[in-house]
């Protein structure tokens, strides 16, 4: 069994959404102070690095992270290479065999420098939500900071996926992953009030 880490590292170089809270770790207590342990704290946006969105992120009445069933973040996944496209639409996946899987991971290769927020990146089309639901997909993952453009206020892709009960996993690192079938695990923290959560996303080869 081989475990493949597809998560971004979290440190001072990890970019945040423009204007959002950046990652910071600091020691609350040091071994010198306590005589026994180092104890630290972290501060960052819930959408830093590799993370999942809760519906509350784009709907004030939507479910929060702790409300979502754990099985939504684990299951058989297909990694599909869609590099070179500006927008991924249903027609781009028409010939892809999605049978027997519940998670779809789109490898866009459009975010190369993970120390900088990208000036542009591949996004998802608003027709993708209904297409994925029809094909039994309940979570889509991307190697970009968002499924919508940075400047979008309508968040058409987010709402298309939400309407069709497809959860969103963003900020994946897929440069070292080959297209194919895997088992995905990307569990969020059990935060009762959160609109999203960082995850340690991994693939297991099937």
C-alpha cells in the first residue's frame, strides 16, 4: 500500500486568498518557560492551503463543517488530467468513465508556484454540478485555490455544485500524481461553527 500526500504544506510561505488571514505559528509556551514542553498556536483562514468548503461558506443557512458526514471525505476517486483548459465544463468529461467512483479529482496543473497566489487558474463551469450529480459524484477536488475566479461575486461554480450536493476540495497538490483510480481521504476538523477546514488529503493506490 502506497500513501500519496496531495496536501500543501503550511508555513509562512503558504499564500492566502488575497486579503485573508495568512498562516502563522507561534510558541505560546516554550520548554524554557515550562520546564517540560513546547506548546504552540496557529492562526490562519479556514481556506488556507488544502481545504474543504462547508456549504455555510457560500450560504448563510448552509451546513457547517462538523455537520457534514465523514463518508463524504473518503472513497473511491478518479484523478483526471485536464491540463491546458481555462474552464472545465461537462463536455470535457463526457468521454470519461465515472462509474464506480464517488470522488472526482481534476488535475489542471494551473497553479505552479505555491508560494504565490496565482494571477489566473483553471475554474469549473456552472454546468458541472448537474453532470457530476447525474454520474454519482458527491465531491470534486481541484489543484487550484478555488473552483471560481478570484474576482467572482456570483460564485457560479460553487452554487452549481452546492445545488447538486457536490462538496468542494481545493488547493490539492497533484504534480506528482498519475491519472487513474485511487482511494481518497481528506477529513476536516470537527469544528461546529466553521465555514471550511484545512485537511491532510491523501490518495491510496488501488
